[in-house]
């Protein structure tokens, strides 16, 4: 049944030019030509800010854990990061062509109602990861304050939680324009402070030790490559088009791919290489970084820089969480919840706050198991990505946008074949790989966030 009101899922039409302090009116409805704005280069800011987390340093330790040399790990890291974020760029192009969020575009491949399965998985992933990032940001603040002797107890955690989740929810509720402005500020601040903490910690690098790490087998190298791809770009493919759908139709497709991949890859490459140098310099430091990168770095930095360090650590996590809460709200609307977009974001924000409170104050040992569950859900998202890329590559014309909301249209109601591919691929994927974060899962793995 075609229903234009349902297509907007409870939202009203947006104005041609929205301002950062106005609530975005658009939800999963089509973006009109009059509402389109910006340039492909504008995509650099949200994607850089979402991937500048200092937790990316831990991937240096993880990669060397595959038993490969520094140079092998560098090659696996560079190829894995760039290739995986190119996939994000390819799906972002579909946003410009289709004028709607990523999960709505999936209806072209899975059918209007058939797309509810990947939409539900995407919602669980995004709302789950935004919760994890808030937990980590709250705990990071407490860690640094404890190191400073200011107290890292309950009061500190409560204040940190209120400020950090408040900032994230504000971005998700206000919407696209404020997020783009926030991510620009986060990019500039975190880039400067990241360079500073790298300079301050550089004396802990011992090149003679790093260069002496022996090479590993081809199989180990491939394992590190796959791990890197799933740990970076594949964690963002399910939201890629949400931030390109406002671009003018005439915007360069190559520019969308290039700026998305460049913005996403720049910080992770820098952090991964520095993480490799630190982890390769000391076995004990490598172990500390893999277990608690923020805590490990506080031992390397001078006391006077700990406040700037907690700023860069928290802002990097907020940069990722803001995109997650915005996209989780869109996924919730795609599932059929008949509310305005900002209400969907508030619902997800409430879940995020409750989850953060539970882990930080009640069941701290639950975080690893929760991350393991989210990593598990990355397997079907990887399968979804393959189907979406095939659909995009085979598509010779733009989307029939109005028919993305009609089960009677050309995209159909439920397409069994792609749904079957996801289910079969998920079963096979879960059987082939392991996930040490969740002991209650027998054989699980997939994408995670740095």
C-alpha cells in the first residue's frame, strides 16, 4: 500500500536550508532537490571525527598478535583500512543517487518488508555501539581523573555520563546540520591534540626492537588483513548513505567515494602505525595497550597533558557515537515506527543512557560480553554489504524513489533470495571464525569499532 505519510514516517517536510540549532524535520522520506546542499568534500568532516578514536592504537597490538612483522602489519593495516572504507564510499554514492537513508535503499535489494531483517540488525548494531562508546568515554574520564588525583569515583562517572551522553543525544536529536558542525569541530580539536600526544609519547618507540620482529606466514598476514577490514570500514557500511543523501544529484560520485574513504581512513592509518610502533617496542606495553589503550597511554604522558588527552579521547568516542545515534534513529524509522525522527533518536538515546548506567555502575564485567554480541551481529552486516554492493554495481539507473515505500512497486514486498543469502552466509561465517570477547558464543566474529 502506497502511503506518502508513511513514507515520511511521521516527519514533516524540511525546509530548503536548515540551521544547526533547528531540529531536522526529515526522516526517511526522500530529500527533494530543493533541500540538497553541500559538496563531496564536506563528507571528510563527519567521517574523520567518527574514526579518530585513540582506541585505534590498540589495533597495532592486535595486528602484531597475529605473529607477523611490523612491515607485514603495516601492509595489512594500510590495505585493510583503505579497502574497507572504499566500500563505505561506494555505498555512500547510493545515498546521493537515491535521496534516502542507507536502510531504505536496502529495500531495492530485499523488498520493502523483506528489508526489515537487515534494518533490525543495523539498529541493534548502531544503538549497541553508541552505548559501548558512551561507556568507554565515561570510564576514560574516570581513569584520567584518577591518575590526576582528582578522584575517579562515582561522582566523576555521573558527571561524565551526563555531559557526554547529553552532547551525543543533542547531536542525534537536532540532526544532520548540527552533526556536520559538531564533527567539523571535533575533527580540528582531535587532530591537533592527537598529534601532540603522539609527539609526547614518541620517545617510548624503540625502532631496533620493532624492526627485529620476525615475519609471519602468508596465512597470518591474510588473517590480519581480514581482521583490519572487519574492524574498520565494515563497521560503518550500514550507515554510509545517511550522510550523503543531502548532496546535490550533480555531485561527483568519485568525489563522494574519495572524500568518504579519505576522511575515514586518515586517522585510523595514523593511529594504527603509531600503535604498531608502540606495541612493537615493548611486549608489556603491547599487552597494556590491547587491554586498555587509554589507561596505558596515561602512563606514557606527562601529567600536564592528561586533561587535553581526556578531551581528545572523549571527543573521538563522541564523534563515532553521534553518527551511530543519528543512524540508529533512521533504522528504527525504517522498521516502521510511526514517530518523527527526533523522537526515534530520543528513544535510542534513552536506551543508550540506561545501558551505560547498567555497565558503569552495576555490571562492569558485562562490557566484554556485550561487545562480543555486537561483533557477532557484524557477520550478517558483512553479508548485507556484499548484496548491497552487487545491487549498486548492477544498477544502471537511479532508484525509483517513491517505490521504495510501496510493497506493490518494482522492488516488491519480500525478496527471498537475498534474505536467504544473508542467513546462509551468517551461519557459515559464525562457523568459520571465533570471537574471544563473548565466551557464551561458540563460534562468532565480525566487524568492530576502533
